[in-house]
């Protein structure tokens, strides 16, 4: 059987967008949350990014999962796999196949903000992993963790380095909330991109083909469409910068000329100076010690740590402790 539970309606999304844009575009410096990249076009662009030669994280994480999926299944004995931000669930299939080989897989829970993408993904998972029960949950992983179904023991997979889009206070809040919603002994599988030479990091977010630049500017197209704004998208250039102190990549959009942008849906006029930068994303990079410390602070014990052969990406298996 297949379930699709909606905790995040279109009205919720519109209210959240309006609030984020009003807050972010009236702040100093101006900011927009990265979740608004991902309309249909943004999702297509991100999928294209994952295939770029410069963008190593997807390949590196897949290498780790391919090498260690059976070990993960053996250690966890999970009956339920919960994937946060499931998308197409492509990499998660390595885990699902391993759990099925071990004959412990009973339920699959896929959470994503896009109901259309989730509905398609759930249908495929249902066909491929019967008789396991498949639950699709339309929701926000920062808000709806407590509402996730699934029989114990559960393993929550949060892959792709997505946790790096949260600043430290947000990460602490998220990990603590997740720990509160898990029983002692349940599992978290976490993907984290690792600190490495700045040239490699910057290239991954500023590719030669300009796909990431288009992805970054797509947030302006979302605002133009959804809030009747009049951003001249071509007047903003993509910026990717390594912050060595914070150990994260910052993505920004830089105004190439002075302008006033009208966001009619909010009755808001936003001035930009020439050269002014709009912050759109951080992508934190990690060291093993930081991952272990942040997990421990939230109530998880690091059980296993793996990297790809070049040491570019880390995957940690942690257990909820009492």
C-alpha cells in the first residue's frame, strides 16, 4: 500500500515565501533562503549540477554508500528507512536494496516539500520494493519531524550534504529535534561534505558551464512569478566565495547596476546599489571532529565514519543514545 500525507499545503508554502522574502529583502545584508531555488526548473538545474565534472559531492557520497550499504544494513537492522528531502531517492536505493537483502525492510518513508515529485517517487518505490509499505510525507524537515511514521527500528537518512545549508544554530536545533523524535537506539545516517582545498570547493559552486549561476539566479525568477516582482535577472551575477573562518561556501547574487526592484505581491520596493550582494546560500564543510561533536551535543553517538577514496565526502552512522 502507499500513503501520501500532506503537512505542507500550497497555502503554507505561499505564506512562508512571503514571510521569507519580506524579512530577507529588508535585512542588511539582503538574504533569501536556499529552499526557494527549487521550483521545477530549479530542481532540473540542480540535477544537472550533480552531473557536472566540478561537482564531486554526489559521486563521492554514492561511492561511500555503494561500498558500505550492506554494512549499514547489518549494523542497523532497520525495519524503516526514512529519507529527509527524498527527491528521486536514487542514492537511497543502495540502502533499500541492502536492507531488502538482509530481509529487514518493512517500511519506506520519503519526505519532501514537492507533492508532485513525491507522488511520482512513491509510486516507483511502491512498485520496486513491494511488499514494503511506502509513505510519502509532504513536509519540511525543519518542522515536521515529529509527524513522521514508521516502525522501529528506524534509520533516518539525511544525505547530499544538505545539513550544510543550515548555519550552526539551525543545525543544533534540527539535530536536537530529530533526536527527540527518535527512540534510544534508532539511527541517523548523515552525509557531510568535507573541508578541502578552496579551489576545488569554489569550482564545485562556480562551474565553467555556468549551470550553478543559472541555478542561483533562478530564485529571482521564482520571485518574479510567485510575487509579481520585476527583477532583471540578467542584471545579477553569480558569486561563490570560500569563507575560511566559517568553513563554508557562500553563494550570492551581485547587482551589476543600481536599481529598484518592485515586489508587487508584497507592495515592497527594494533598492540595490551597484555591486550590492544578495546572500542566497551557505554550504558548510565539515571535519570529522565537528560532525562528532555536533552529533554528541544533540544526543547521538557516532558509530561509524566513512569517506570516499579521496577523502572528499563523509558519511556518518550515528545512534540515538539515552
